[in-house]
C-alpha cells in the first residue's frame, strides 16, 4: 500500500510513530502538510496537488488535521474522498467532532450519557442558561478550543454570570457545562480504533488545575475501564462516524459521562503511559479496511 499522512509537522511524535509503523508493515509513506496543498475542482476530475505534483496514487489517507487548519484541511480530505481514496476519518466526521456543540447534539440524539450542557447566543438568557446546568460550579468552553485551551472554571454563580457575559461581549461561541466535582480532576482517554478500545489511560490534573489534559501538565496512568465505559466509548465513536477517535469520559456518581471526542488524538501520552503500540493498531485497521474495500469493488 501507499499511504499519505496529512500532518503539518513531520517531527510530531504521532506523525513519526505512524510513519515508523507504516514502514515496518512494508508500505510506502509520505507526509504532507495539507495547508501546502492546492486543489483542482474540475468537473469529473477532482485532484489534489503538492509542489506541482498530482497526489493521485495513494491507497489510503491518514488525516492529522490540526485545529488551526480545520477548514482548509477538511477540504483537502474531502477532495481525496471525491477522488475515491480511502480516508481513515472522513472530512464530515472530522468537522462534526471539531464543533463541540454539534458533537454534543449528535451524542445526545444517540442517547450517549453527557454532563448537563447549555448553549445560547443572547445575553438576556444568562440566568436561564445557568439554570439549565443547575448553576455553579460550571465549566465554560470555547467551541473552537482544543488541548484544554479556552476552558475556564467558574466556581460561583456570580463568577459564572460574569464569565458568560464577558464571552458574549467578545462574540465568542461557547457552551456551559456542569462541573463534576466527584471526578476529582480526572478523566479517562479511551483510544478507539474501529470497533474496539485499543488503549485507555486516566488523566489527572496537576495541583491547582482542573483541566486534566496532558498538554496542561496532567498526569497519565494506566486504567482498567469497565464494560460500560468501553461500550460508551465505542458507541460515541460510531455515533460520530469516526474510525479513529479519542473519547474522553468522566466518572460521576450517576455513571460515566462523555466530555468530548477528538478526531485526531495524540499518541505520545497514551502510548508512553500504556506501552501499547497504538500506531500499529491503526495501520492494521487500515490494512483490513482497504482489503475489504478492494474486495467489495
């Protein structure tokens, strides 16, 4: 197989690991920044180019489209789909996962357990929005944030009200979510590939911090997830139509709740923590999927 990894930085751990496992499996691989590509949207002959070269001979695409390149990056992925090339995650599924509100709407429709969440765009709705989540403490999240950025904890009703009004003054798109204190600053990252959770780790926030993201100094440790948590993680990925996903679950007194879904989850923290070769699992899944597609055609 000839596989293309769409990544803005070939030196990133996740990109390097994928390249390593693709090569070890006997396949050829290229890494190209999607933002440096350009496209021809000709009728009946869509094409992607890089450095004056048509990118048409690939069997599979692994999108590692960063949040900063979402719009154009997703367009490049969509173009490869139009060319009939297998993409591990589709452009539409990536787009849905990047929109936190849309993600929650989809998961809610599929009866995936979620924290109480509110969203509004009218400043006059502040009090009603706070009532939706039973007031403070609460977490306010920018819809476009990632890796813990744009996530703020309001510990009192007054600070929540002030924070909501401040975000609205900035014309920011955000949601307000119930803060689950009994999770003790921890959540579980479930790495889903296909129809199974290939690895999971518990992330715990450092002292004085409520965000458990590894990029924010959170500490990861191996955790054994329950059958219910495994089912929820897989159902979440399927609801978002993601073949590869990082599903973040928080444990509450009422049971597990899904915080969010990542369509381009990092490998470094979870591979080093669990010692599981997740990159190999991804490549094995692509091999099986590609063979099935070729057989069906």
